[in-house]
C-alpha cells in the first residue's frame, strides 16, 4: 500500500481541538526545524510523500467573519508551503513533497516554472495537489468577485494542465550540452516555443528551466463531484478522497477506475487513497483514554466552523439541507459535503447533527489499526491511505514507530524505497 501524509503550515488540520493538547507543538510554527523534523519522521517511516493542504485566505464563512476561525484555532496556513519544501528536501532523499496550487487563480507559466524548479532541486520528488479552489474569499483575494461555477473551473483546469505540460516539454532531455571546448552550453534546436492558446489561458514559453527528473510533477487531485471525477480520471496519479464508510470508498474507487478505463488510461496509473487519522496506544484501554481526552478538547463551535468552511456555507445560520444548498452558490468542497450527507443517511441523523460531528478516527493498538487498514486495502477499496494529523508531530511519530512496523511485518508496506523519484516509488511500492 501507499502512505501519504496530509500536512498544514500550522497546528490545526481536520481535528479542531488537537492544537489544545499539551503535546501539540505550537511554538515552532515559524521555525525551519519544525518542517525538517516532520520530513525526517515521514521518511524514516518510508511514507511515499507528504503534501500541504492550503487555502489562499482566512476562512470567513462561519458567522460572516473570520473571528471564530482565528479565536478557536482554525485550519490556517501560516506560511506559504512552497517556502518550507526546500527545507524538507534538504534533510531527505526519497520523501515526495506535494504543493497545493490553484488552476483558477494562477497562470500556467507561474505554475510550471515553480513546480519545475522544485522538481529539479528535489531530484524528482514533487507532486502538485491540483485544486480549482472552492470559496469566494479566495477569489476576492485574487481580484475576482466570486468563485466561478464548478464546470467553468474544471474547464479552465484542463487548459492549465495542458499548457503546463507543453511548457515542461519545451526542452528536450539532452538540450544542455555544456561543451566547454565547442563553446556550446545549450543546443537551441532542442528548445522550442510553446505557443499555447486556449479559451482561458495562453502562454508563449518556453520555460527557462531544463527538463526535470520527472518531466512533470506527480498530479494529485481530490475532486469528488461528477465533473471532478472526470477530471481526476483524465489527469490524476494520486487521488485524495474522504468517504464516510468502506462501502462509500469502494463505490468511489470503482467509479473512478471505470472512468479511467473509458478514457483509455490504465487503472493502475492512478492511486486512490482515502484519508484517516489515528489514535494509537500500546493497549486498547490506553488508546481509548487518549481518544476520550483528545475529543474532549473539541469546542462544538470550532467543529461547526471547520465544516462551514469546507462545505461552503454558514452552518450556524443554515440548519437544513435545502437552506444550506441555497446559500452555497458555487462554494464548497464536494468530498466534504458528500461525507456529511453519507453520515446523515447511514446513521439516520439530521443534517445539523451530521455537520456537527467530528470526523471519525481509527482508535486502537498497532495491530487493530493495521487490521482496519489491511481490511480496506485487501477489500479493493483503495491503493493506500492519506494520513492526516491530530497532535503534531506526535501522531506521525506514533504511527511510524508502532503502526508502520506492523504493516511491514504483514508484507503490506515497503521496508525500503525502490526508486529515486516520487513517480518511481508510486509505480513500485
């Protein structure tokens, strides 16, 4: 199986109370050592990669302002993840590094140049978590009145990716001659203009950066809507999904793989990874006690504000499905909305109750957690897992120290890396 870590440049991810735990690191958010340490932890555990989730602004959907999100420790990016990735690359040799960048707001030349630079200096370890963005607040930060409709965002994303690929391929692999005697540094016949022009974007090219070790970064994507799944089936090499149950995960897995087949792509060319966080203890009693303490730190409003931001409308004001849907407009992450609707239907609870519930955690011993992951994996529900943090960095330290050896003992996870690039390790786990 594959393992990828979900990270934030801050102390809060999808668990809104974990930052309050006494073991959560809070004083090193702006320290290089924080990012170097987690990179070493993940590489020591032989994770395929990590990626930084990102929102390009302060969430202000809940309550109509950002007060609650700031006060209660919302999921905020306090640093641009692109700044910390070179720090992480310097202390690792194999760990893949993923950046979240938006095709809706960013020009393909900037995207291609930035990602190629990082792929070059990491020796071919970059991934691009491709987002079309999902909030008006982000659109306004980039000078737009609001987020465009989903279909328009994905149509633009198709063009942006095609333009980026053309830019990445604007240099032949052997263009850099570096012949001192002949006085030829680069063979100009092996570098060409891109001249890409579509409905949404155009770029002349070429890049100033030679062809990188991977040529292009690994494409990662999390679209769950019908249009998002089509986009993933065409482009994605890693998919991050958040279904509520194993049955929902299997349905998602089979649907995306079938779409890939219809497009002529080999299903194995894309790895589908549902997300989990864990609470692991040496005994079940210890794990349950740790879980109870962790959950006691969740402020109910903090959970609601998190889901307001993810789902695209104010849950403090809109308490039923119809009212909430009407308030969304073009906002909201389909995977987060789907997970709440699945929870509501499967547990027979109201929309507000489902939206107020914290995300489920895997709680148990190393053996029982490995049992759960093995069950998903061998049942054909996934190709591995996204592991997201509760207490940072302790949860990843515990996972690497206790759960990974159990998976390795069962022959389910690598003991050493097979390749030097991220794409090689995805192809040969």
